[in-house]
C-alpha cells in the first residue's frame, strides 16, 4: 500500500482522498501500475482543478466578467471539486471558491451601487435638460434657442436610460418643450413673413412715387417730399430679403437722380450768386464813398443810380446777404439823416419858432439883468443872488436856442 498526506492506495488498488475532518472518500481505482503512479495520476487531476480555480480568480479580478457568469463558473467548479476524482487538499479548494463567491458578491454590490449612482446622475442630468428646454421654450432668441435645443437632444442621447416610466415621463416633457418652441417659432416667422409682405407692398408704392419725382425741378417741395418718403421707408420695416435690396436700389437710385440734378443746378446758381456778390460789394464800396454827404442832391442821385444797378444784379449767397445789404442800408440812413438836417435848416416855420423863442429868452435875460442891478444898488444882495440863479438858467436856455437858430442859418 502507498500513501501521501491527502490520499492513499490500498492493496486492492482502490484510491482514497482524505477530507478535512479526517474521513476518507474513494476517488477511483488503479490496476495498471504502481500505487505511486496511481497517486501521481490523481494528484495531477487535483492540480488541474487548482489551475482552473486560479484562472477563474484572475478573470474575476482583472476582467469585467459579470456576476452571473462568474457565479455559474464557480458553481461548475464547486461541483467538480465536490465530485472530484483527485487527490489533494480539496477543502482548501472549496474555501478558495467560497472566498471567490464573496468577491463576486462584493463586486455585484459595487456594480449595483455604481449603476444606482449613474442612474441617479442620469436622472439629475435629464431633469436639468428638461428644465432648460422648458425655459428655452419661452425664448424669442429663435436662432440661439433653436441651436441650444438641438445640442440638448444630442446630450440626451448620450445619457443612460432610466427606468421606463421615469425615462418616458422626462422625455415627454422634453419633447413637449421642443414642440412648444417650434410652434411659437413657426408662428413668429409666419407673422414676420406677413409683415414683410406688407412692407414689400408699401415700399413698392414708395419706389413708384420716388421714381415719378426723380425728374422734378421743383427743388424745395420735392426735396421735402423725398425726406418724408425716407421716413415712411424706415417706418415700413424690412421686406423679404430677395426683394429688399432691389427695392432699396430703385428707391435710392430715384433720389440720386433728383439730387444730382438739383446739385448741378445749385452749383451753377452758387457760381452766379458768388459773382453777384462781388458786383454788389463793388457797388457798396462805391456807395460808401458818398458819405459824409457834402452835396445832398448829387449824393441822392448817385445813390439812386447805384440802387437801380443793385436791384438788377440778382441774388447773392444767403449767408453773405445781411452784411452786404447792411453796408447799403448804412449809406441810405446817412443820406436820410442829411435830408432831415437840411429840412430842419430850411423849414421857415421851424426857423420862425426858433427865432421867436430866442427873442423871448433874450428879453427875459435882459429883464433879469436889470432887476439884479437894481437889487444890488438898493443893497438887497439876497434878492440879487436869487435873481442871478434864475438868470443863469435862462442864459443856458438862450445859448441852446441860439445854437439851434444858427443851424437854420439865422
């Protein structure tokens, strides 16, 4: 008989394996060779189980083998160990399988917790997407909000699915928000299209009127009307893109024709008025030589001739008009003042009144002088002083009257 710590072969060739509790179990028989060869054979079977268990331990540790597949593999190996026709420490193999079961269960719980965490994160992410989509559904930033909603759809597709009920409810809200935005945007652009069509019709009318005015030579009223048309154009809003540029080019072109013609005419007018200004400045300079007036009749005739030539010249630039006309008016006022002075000097009635006043004042002065001499002779100096003050006032009036009389040539 031959034996080792975990098995033996009896004299009949029966092979036994020892268990952990000290009992034995028959694992086979050997008749072809020595007991040592029998034990070696059954020990190799044990080594094979060791290799298989080691491989499974490595798979569980280093790969993403599912808990279900790992459990199936463990159960299969446990059955092999329990029923093994092998010699070795089978109890140790059972303990390794028990420990592997614990590892798989721990892995299962870990993955379950991780999956729950991922699911929770996915729920929060999808709820955040839904909240943002519902907010965007009320936006009027049509381009930006539309692009953002499309980006949210791509983000949604990249998130894990939740349980069917939760996922369906959140998707329904998300989809409803997108539909609401699309409906509002469609209504907005439909309204915008209608507004642009109204704008096109309004601008067609404005263009027609602008083109009809382009040949007008009624410069002021037509220019004012073009300003009104421009205000109406801005108030009309934009037409469709394919019409807006063409309408604007026609509208602007009609204005350009009119204003180019007006500018040409005004340029000629400005040149003519500049020449007129030079001529009037020459006349003003010639008129200014009439002052001071020495011979009123000659000066008046000369000024009349200058004024006739002035009126025949025509308009000057508006900004230069006050200055050059002011020079002529100054000469005219000087002539008028000379006429008034001459009239006063030669007016018989005025001269008579001046002479009469002078005579009265002279008589009063002479009388006062006599009274003063009488008072002083009588020794009444107080009365003489009072009369002297009165004499001084009358003498001043007399001097002024004599001056006026002198102006009349008297």
